[in-house]
C-alpha cells in the first residue's frame, strides 16, 4: 500500500491522461479505505508520446502528490517525454530532480521500485543490503556452526560477474546455489 505503481502505455492524450489524474486522486483519498501511498511510480516505458493535455494532467498530478508529501517516481521516460512533461533535464542522470526532492527518475521500473523499497526499509531501520562480511561469518550467523560452514565452503567455487552479465535465465535448470559476497544482482522478467 505504500508504493502505488501506474504502468502507462501507448500515446497519452486528454482522455487517458484525465483517467490517470483521477486514479492518482482516488489513491490519495483516504476515505476509500486504503492508506495514502508514500510513493507513486509512473512507468513510461511503453509510452510512445504525450500531448499537451496529458502534460497538463501530469503537472496537476505532480502538484497533488507534492501537496500530499508523496514522492513521485518516474521510470522509463526518455528525454523527449520528459521535455514534453515540462521537465527540462534532458537526459536525466541524477535520480533526484535538482529543484524537487519529491520527484525522482530511474531508467527502469525495477530500478525505481528497488529505490522505493530501500527507502522504506531504511526508515524502518532495516538494511536492504546485507552487511559486509565474509561467507563463513554469514553462514555461522545463519546457524550452521563453524565446522559445517567450513565444510560447505570447501565445495564452493568463486564466480566473478561483470556489470550486465547474466547469471541465469528464466526456465533454465540449475543445480547451483549462489552467495553474493559483494555487489548486487537484479532480477528482470521479459514481458511477453
């Protein structure tokens, strides 16, 4: 309930943009029996274009969310769409708008969602990323004991991956178990 995702598609014009604005208003209305989200993610990955009426609806949605203290997260929007929405950042390279801490940009929905989740976990005092350490100490902390951890590690082999390299594909059968000692992994699912 704290993260509300709107996956937008096609060409945004006055009709579907007005529906989008109504959805934002409805989600911000606490009388609907749901809590107001902390984040609203608008994914533009499948948006082909935006007309002037849709840009105006977006600005209204931005004012609504900012007025309610809700962070607006835009994902998958290219520079052309951002300009059409009145955001003159060109190709956005920083995740936060320079003049608005409640407006953030990410290249993919997955990146934007991960950022929101990390933010919420940090507010709860929970680490979203594992604390640094070595495999042996993590296994012992997990309850395996010193001897069992040492024996398990004897069967393991290091695997170094470069950024963007795939570890495993969907539906691929694997007989391996992986431990990420440093760095991060992302899971991507292709939409059919």
